[in-house]
C-alpha cells in the first residue's frame, strides 16, 4: 500500500529503505556469519544485484540441511529484491532536490540542539 500511496499522493517522491530495517534483516538472516554478512553489505553498497543474488543463493545451497536458515535467507533475498530500488532512495532524493535536502538536515540539527 505504501508504493500506491507514494505514487498517488506524492508523485516524484522516492521510497527510502530504512538502514535500521535493512541491517536488522541482514542480521536475522546472516547473523551466523559476520564475513558473509559483510560481503553482502558490500555488494549492496556497490549496487551489485546479481552479486547479492549469487551470494544468497550460495548460502541457501550450503544450508540445505537447515530449513530455518534457508527460510531466513530466502526471506532476506525477497526483501532485498522487493526493495532494491529503495535502497538508494536517499541518494536519489539528494541528487534531485539538493536544496530541500539541506533544509531538512538543518531542521534536524536544530531539533537536536533544543533537546
């Protein structure tokens, strides 16, 4: 429903995947290996969708005996694929509206100072 609302009510806006929820999803699925989690995070940062798919598919193949682990990895893969275009939403917003972004950042800084 959020994508429909964005399209209908806020045309020209960008969905931005929350870093907290991205990190949470990575940890839930790949918490068993800091190395694999780091590898996938680097692939995400490079915007290498094919590399992310391959890395997660390899982990699913290695976990063929552990249904829960495979399920968590498959859930992460689906989450990343469904939200791939939203991962760099902040960068897109900054690029398209730099003046608006600076104003938003200034507003956040002012709010923090008044706490």
